[in-house]
């Protein structure tokens, strides 16, 4: 039996949600990142490339990575 694929538009996203090949930037995803990373969150090309690089990761990993990148930008 095939599992229903994750709906990035309406399914509940948590830090444990696995970023699958079906990943899409949706308002639901943006809300998750703003909740986890703060109002300054925005997508950029390097972060998007990291999200879709094929390495298994969770949304929690992605939020942590975005915060790490934001902290690096503050150091410059």
C-alpha cells in the first residue's frame, strides 16, 4: 500500500518533518520558518540549493541551518 505523499500546502509541519523530493516552498513552509527563525526569515538561492541538495534532512535541520547562515552574515 502506498503512503499518501506529504502536502506542503496543508499538512502540519514540525521540526521532525523530513524534506522529501516532493518539497515545495509554500505559505505553510514560510509560516514554519518564520515561527522557528523569526520575522527576518526569507528564502535565498544558496539556502534553497542546500534544501534541495538531495541529502536527507528535516525541517528542524533546515531551520537550524538558516539560523547558522544568518549568524554568519552578522559577523561580516
